[in-house]
DNA sequence: CTTTTTGCAAACAATTTGCAAAAAA
DNA sequence: TTTTTTGCAAATTGTTTGCAAAAAG
């Protein structure tokens, strides 16, 4: 179930303006890489994109695909799912529960199941499969990070200009 | 906010019976590793567990911690969050949306936001931070895998006895 | 003793980085 | 020609594995 023509055109329009605004070059490979992701609804991994791009451009390298995908993500043209620089984390709470996740420091807090209302599963979802359970992730900024941000806004009065590179240490675990 | 004494005791009781039933030995390091995870609510990574266990047992090795944590997970004593053997995946759908995820083959299907009811955020969550948005993950078995399972049940009439080891290829991407 | 578990070191998979060459502007 | 982007190869991170020695029953 690929995105329809209309959606695709919209995506390319965004691609044009975003790249223009950011002042980055629309190279052969960037175009091609974007085309592959934009015309898929399978949430491909970097490798999967790579494999497909290679058909048309046998000389691309995997690391260009990675770099490019992250560039697009930073431009807001793509979103990611799955791990970024995350490690597996273990939880002795084996009751089904939901999570509050701080997008800034990765702090995770368990939310007991009965604190959130149950999400009703619409019939349309049944087309895709049988739902076994529902996990809600509330994403936000934890108290700690809120405080830090207030301070840094006061002193620097500037939001972080570049997305965070891989950091050494410092993360909640 | 560590688990209270009561919860802790319950967890250790489960530890006792689960290990006994599985016939695995309650070694010094297993005890210690379990103690660390069970008495934390910070969803520690393997490394974080390792660091803490090392305080009391300077000779443990990181790989024992990993092995042990997975053993506990297989016994149902722990749950994991975050990546397991997953790769990052990219999505050109930048509208906020939810997901249906097949727990068997990792197939992911987007669910438009207005198909699911909005989850009401209870005030109690505000103690942990400011919620920016909500992501619902419906986990289940996709149509494809359902069909496969039917077949394999007919022919083998046996559920997979061991949890899946790292597989080469074969995953939806 | 026999079987399980450990620690070590080496292997691995996914991803990132440094750098010189190639391609834009 | 100056700046950006690429491809390559090497590095890094998180995690897993083979194996001989050590510990448990």
C-alpha cells in the first residue's frame, strides 16, 4: 500500500523547499534516497534503502545513505522509529503498563495501566492483524529537563541550533 | 522512587519459583544481578546493571550480565524496552500517527491519528513532566503471520519452544 | 563427578567518522 | 576555486559467542 501520487507530490514539494531553505545541495544521490523513502510505506531501514538505491546507482555507499537519511530527518522530512543510539533496557515490572518518556534525557517512568483509559481498537485495524495489547508512550519533557531548559533559556536565550550528536555519557539509564 | 519493600519481596518470590521451576542455578551473580534490576525503577541498561553489580562483585563480566538479563527475560521475570535486534527505520509520513506492530515479523503499519481516540492525560502524569504528544503502539500478529501460524500449528502442532535467537535476514523492513 | 555457569577474548551487526577525492555552486 | 558532498576504510558502540576454567549440585 504505497503512498498515492498526491501524497508523493506533496512530499517532494516539501523536499524542495526544505532543502532549499537549508541551503543543501540536491545531489543525485539525495534525490534518489528521498525518492525511495518517500515512495515507501514500509518504514525501511537504512540498509533496505541502500539496497534499493543501489539498483539505480550502483556506486552509492551505505554511509552516504545513513548520512543522508539523518540529514533529512533533521530537516523534518523524515521521522524515525526504533532505536537511535539506544540500548536495551530492563524492567522488573512485568505488569503491563505504559510509559512516560522524556525526549530530552530518555528518562522513563512507568504508568500503571489503570491510570490511562483503555484505547478502543477500531475495526479498521483488524485488517492489519489481531491486536494483542496496547502500549501508550507519552512523550514529553521531564521535570528535571524543564528546569535545565529554563535556566539555559535565561542565560543563552537560544534553542539548541543543531540536533544532538551522539553524546558521551550523561544519559539517564 | 524505588519499588517498595512489598513489591520487592514479591519479585524475589517470583525469582525463587521461576528459577526453581526452570531448574537453573541461583548463583551469586544471578542473585546480585536480579537484586539490582528488581530494586530499580530506572529501567537500567545492561551496562548500568553491570556498573552497579561490579561494586559488590568486582569480577563479574559484562557478558554474564547480558546473558543473565536475557535469561531472566525469558523466564518472564523481566521485560525489555528499547531496541532488541532492531535497526532504525525511516518514515516519510511526518504527520503524527500511531502504529500497529506485528510482534512476530516486525511489520509496521501507520494508523492515522484520527482513527484512534485521543488518550486523556491524567493530572498525575504532570508530576513527571509535560506531555508533548502521545504515541500509541498496537501490538499484535499481522495477517500474514496469522496465516503462517495456522499452517505450522496444523503441521507441527507445537508452539516454538525456545525464544527466538538472533535471526539472519527474513525480517520485514 | 557431571552439568551448568562464568570470564575472557574475539566476533559481530549496526552505525559513525576522518579524510582525500569528486562534484556542485 | 571555494565549499559541499561523496566513497572508502577504519573506528565505535552495543551486544553476542566459543571455549576452557571454575563453581554448583
